[in-house]
């Protein structure tokens, strides 16, 4: 099965389910043959503002590609920014994984510069 530039080994796709499709479950499904497993739904605002809970939901470390996240929101610009990844997202995640502490939230001016 082909989705954009991604080739899936089959058409078995695990749908996003709140409280169910966490990373261990997605990894299990892929090991058992799923072509793709979508993570739990996250909101664009939570991704942009760095909620720790959302960060855990969107964490795909150690997963076999392709990875997929369902993003919800009411503002198309915010959803687009969350989908593209914000410039400071990976810096924050790397810092958290290295130190176990969170960086300060980005300033409003930094968000508006995007």
C-alpha cells in the first residue's frame, strides 16, 4: 500500500484510540504485522506549547517507520505549525530526554515569528 511517499507492507492500519494507542501498543501492533499504527490524538495547541502529556503521546522514539500522529485543533494555522514541527520542539524534547527537566515555554514573540 502506498500513502504519499511512504510504502506500507500491507493495508492494516491501527486507528488512533485515546488511552489505547500509546507507544508500547503501537510497537506491539507493528511487530504483529500492522503496516502502520497511528498514535493517540493530540491537539495542535498542546504540541505548540509543549505539554508534557502531549509530548509523551507524540513520542515515537524507537518505532519502526512510518510514524503517524493524529492532530486536532480549531485553528488551521496552529494545526499546520504543529504538523510541520515547531523549531523549538526537538530542542525541548532532546533537553527533556537528556536532563529530565523541561525548558521554559517559548515567548509569544518567538511563536509569532513563525
